[in-house]
C-alpha cells in the first residue's frame, strides 16, 4: 500500500463514521504528513473523497467513493489514537536527507495493518442492547413530557420496536427516507394501539419517534457551514431534511390508520 492509499483509507473511515468535513480533511493531511509527504491537497464531497500528495518531484492523486454509513464515535476515537501513535513513531523513523524525506516500507505496512484492525473491529455494543437503550431513552423523553408510567412503558416498547425495524432496513441498504418512514410508522402505530393504557397518550406519541431525529448530520451540517464548507454543509442538511420528511410521512400514515386527527 502506498502513502496515498493509506491516507485515503483513514479519511474514508472518518467520513463514514460521522466526522465533519474539516475533521476528515485534517485526518488525511495528518496521515500523509506523518509519513513524510511535503504537501497535501484534499477534496471532500458528500459521496467522494480525494487527495493529491506531493513529495519532492513526485505527485499522486486519488479518489474514493464514500457512501454514508452513519455515526461511529468509537471508531473515530480509535482513529485519533492511531494517528497519535503514527505521528509519534514516524518522528523516530524518519530519515532526513538534504533533498527528501524517506519512510521505511515496513513502517507503512505496520500502519496499514493497525488501520485495518480498526476498520474490522466490531461495534462495541451489540445491536440488541442499542435497541433496548434507544427504547429507554425515548421512554425518558416521555417522562420529560410529563407522561405517566404507562406512557413511559409503551413509548419504550414502541421505540425499541421501531429501532429494530430501522436496524433491519439499514443492514439491507434501504435509503434513509425509506427506513425513516417505516420505522416511524411502526413505532407510532405500536404506541397508538396501546395508548388506551395511558392517561397521557400524547406524551407517548410525541416521544416514540425521537430516536430517528438525525442529530449527527444536523450538527455536522451546521459545523461545515461555519467552517466554510458550504456545499457539504448543505448536502448534510438536505439529507437531514429527507430523513425528517420520512418521519413526517410515517407519522402521518400512522395517525391516519389510528384515526387520530392532529
């Protein structure tokens, strides 16, 4: 693996794990410069990343497709630790001459293997636990909305069921508007069918779909706009809007099925 491939692989992992445009660009630049590259130019869009590396008289450019994968902050933390280790080790390995900087191929291979291990690492929490805790979190929102115990319990159940449906669809590569629509429909329909058990059904209905709110894309979109990455910022906000539209469609369908007018 050459330096460009390694830098793009690190940037791709960051981009697919919820990093903003500025953070992804910094990761590519830090990776390349830690391995002796003199100059790095980075191009990042919502679906592609690219970089040009210059070292002496050599110049190399490459691009990678970067499909959206969601958020994985555990991987981003591991990636930061990998970069810190790479920079520390590279400062000991670099051999400077009067004209160029050289990196031992064994050092590059070791860095690649460490990065591959991070990429293949399983998510720290199993999906069933995430599903359960998402339900509990939505139940907590029902409590904040002054819901009674029954509202909290049915919200927890409905949101957990909706999250399970979301996992099922995402793993089969359905588009965001599809999983948002179906998951919100299932969650709200479940809570709506059980609403007679609670004296505060409105709190349960309102809280049951909050797990679908696209918090990371909204935050990254705003961050990109503030950092001057206007095109990527608008793309992230547009994706968030698509998910929110999907939620609205699912909620509307569920309310019609339940015969609830809002």
